[in-house]
C-alpha cells in the first residue's frame, strides 16, 4: 500500500464507544463506510479508497488496555485535586 496523508484535511474528531463490546470508534469527521486495515494489537485503521484517506480507527478492548496499563504503572497514592500544590501566579508588570 502506498503512503497516505492522515490529516491532510483536518476536521472535527468524532467518536463512539460501545461498553458492551469494549470498542472505541474515533472518526475524522462523520463516520462513513470504509475498508478496515488491521494494523495489529486490536487496532483497525479505517480507510476510504475512493478518497484515498484515513477516515477513522477502531480500537478493540479499550477498557481492558487501560486497566492493564494502570495495573502496570507504579502504585502511588492518589492526590485529591484540592490538595495538590498550586503553581504560583505570575504577575504581569
């Protein structure tokens, strides 16, 4: 497959998530029919061959991936937002 410009025509990013199937569907613009190209590890690139552009992505197992990533992160105590140190305000001259 030849090289494809992914964000040649930037536009709004839309998305849908199915909790039932744990699949995230981000789309560049409104979702539309496209061919799926499996790029590995549960990611499927959605490509419109007529327009020769990437139109979205399908991410399978999003929740499971996030939980796995959080579980492998170093354990730390969560800090409530109100207790976090604040940056000093800068004064304008």
